[in-house]
C-alpha cells in the first residue's frame, strides 16, 4: 500500500550540525533533519540478501565509518599529479588517510576526444569524485560533487555514477543517486558541466530525473527507492530527438516489512537542462517494464542494471538483467527499445539468453558474494552499438561453465536492432580459445566511431588462489565476429583489502568509452592499498593510456 508522508512530519526538529560537516563519506552523512522512522530501503537491505544494489548496501554496511579525511568541494577542485605505473595512471587524487573510490563511469567529448570526464563513488565526499583529462588520459585532475536533497537542504549519500557528453549542448552530464540512511527521500539527480568537467552544478540545484518526493504537495512516498541509474544522450544531429537526455534506473517498491513486490526498469528523459539552474528542467517518465503491485518480486517486473545506448537514427536501446527484487538471482538477460524517443517501448522485453547457454551464479546466500573473496560480484551487463554497421553487442558474466572455469565473460550480438540475438560465445578465453581459468566479472563494452568494439573486465586467471584481480581488454575490428584480448593492468591487487576493514565492496561495474583518437578504460584498482599503515582498505581509479 502506498504511504504518503508529509515532509513536515519528517522535518520535526532541526539539530545544530553544520551542513558542510555532513559529507564524511558514503554511509557517514548525518542529516540535520532527523527521521521519524527507519527508511524502508534500510529494512529491505537488513532483511533480504539481494535486490537493492551493492553501492547502496555499502552505505548500510559502512555506517559509522569515519576518517580524518577532509572532503574537497565541487566548487573548489583539487589537483594532484596522478601516479603512473607503466602504461597505467591513477586518475583520482588521494585524501589522507586514503579512502575508497569504486564504480567507475566515463565519457569523452565527441568534438574533441582528447577531453574526457570520469566519475566514481567517493568515500571522501559522500558523493562522486569527478576526474577530467585534456590529453587523452595521460594526466587527470579531480573535483567532487556532493549531492543535496532540496526538500530539506540536507546533504545526502550519492554515488552510482553515470557519465555522458552532449554534442548539442557542449556539456558533460553526470547522474548519481541521492538517499539517506536516516530519511526516506530517494532521488536520481543529474549534474551539468559546460567547461569540460572543471565546474559542476551545485548540489542544491541538481536536475531531478526521478524522485519519491512531490515538491508541490511536500509529501514523500517512502515505499519507493530509486536505484542504479545510468545516462545516455542522443548525439546524432539528424536524429529527431537530437540532444535528448535519457536516464534509466530501477524503481523498487517496498512494503512495510522491506519486501519488494516489484522493481521494474524505468526511464526519465528531457530535451533541456538549463545551465544556470538545472533544477528547472522538466522530465518525462516512461515505464520500460511494468509495475506489479502485490507481486512476489520476480518475473517481468523484477529488473536491475540497465544500460542505455542511442543509435544514430535516434532509437533508444536498453540492455538489463531480469533480477529478483529480494535476492540476487538473475534468471535472464533482457533487451528493450524505443523508436519514438522514449515515449513507448516494445510490448514485452526480448530475452537475449538462449536455453542451455547462460547460467547465473547462485551462491549459498543468493547475494552474489564471490568466494574465496568477500565482495559481491553481481551480473552487471553492458550494451554497445556500432554506428558503422548498426550491430549491437551485449556482454555479461556467465556461469554456464562454472565447474570447469568459474565465472566467464560471454557475449551475444544482434544485427536487427535487438529483436534477435546470436548464440552465446565466450570472450574471456585462454591461448587455446577455451574459457579462461578462475573468475572473470564486471565487463563493460563500447564502440568507437569506426565500429571497432572494445570490452574490459576484471580477471583472476593469473592467481592460482583465485583472489588477486587484473583488468583485461578485448578488441574486435570485425563487428564482434572475433576478438583479440590481453591484460591492460600492469599490477594486480587484493580485493580483500579494498573496502575499509571488510573488503565487502569494490563497486558493481567498471567504465569504458572508445573513440578513434583515444580509448578510456577506467576501473577500480587497489594496488596502492595502505591498510597496513592506516587500517582503512581503499581503492583508486586507474586507466590504461591508449592513444589510437
């Protein structure tokens, strides 16, 4: 049953905590406005092993974590010479003591591909760290965006970033969440930069792609939690929807006991985000998958990890997984599309996987924990589009061969706009073209302007203990008919040392953007962990400098 709570019931007493002290890292943000009840997302995470994503769960598990780190602000960017390790470069600056960064996203300026912007969850600021380059990735500078909920002016937890560039607007856009450990509000926010990532929308003026708060009536629907958003822009001048900004996300509907009866993929889109005040943007909303009130949290209304891409004719494609709303079981891999700018979608999603060719990883707790390590490795798939041939590439973690090779990266292609898909093929293979040993996970795919496909993923094949992680990359110049692959990280790392004292979270995905001038593979990397000195497990954001 939908419950509407007046904001006046939540804003009962204002306590004297300086707002600037709120951003102590994800999980550490303390709102000035106390809540009357535990938010339903907290109840959900406490009682159910899956559903709401790992980034949000990390806020719950990291609650109470603190450090002496001082959070830089979005308006006063910091700059630090990045560390170089062979062809690898650390992209983010470090706090002291160093804190984790994870879940990476990246996009480049399509007019000048030497310019790129990346973002990641940031446990220094409580929002995202933003990294920018103007020399194809050799050097990076950092700033931060700390989200703020305009309904109460409290700083919120953020993260789960997506990044896109608009050719029409000459602007970068970043999407991230805004939610609280102690308040019921939940938003998907979008920030804008018109100076190639140097400065960004202030948190209080973020565009609101989705919210469970009605600013007109001042009521909040605490049964809704918005999760795992990503962003795309239509960058083809001849497209009927040129410049349209699309944000896809999962809408969790939560019952009083935390059970989610439905969690479908949703879309928000707009044709304009005003630079002076993005909050004035107007968004349209479309259900990509249907609601199912009173359902059991499975089936067509149970989805997660959507990845939107826009074809050159303006068609919006979305790849995602069918994932149960209350555990981490992913029965199928799905695809949806809209040919009218996001107003409507196919009557039912296309099932990408074929019988006997795909299996999800189901550990004993159904929570995606990947032994022998402590972190979760959900099946976060990625969709890429070739502007040269109009082919689609879908990559994902596949456990069909788990008794022999653990988790593998597989891929499928479509040449008819996603209505039909090829058989599954293994991408993470050894020199004999057999599935590589040990676990591979967190793939991401991209295509450059010429149609060349790139895919990166985490890979543990070189560690007999199946613990230490490297990053690998595959490339195809033949429309994904075949790939060549190699390791692009110059040093491996131990994920058990990557998140405070638990190693329980290293993000849910990596990032990749490719042009014919430069390739931006960005990933979470813990090679410089200083837990022995600081007691805090941490990761950074790394890239492999690749000039074409």
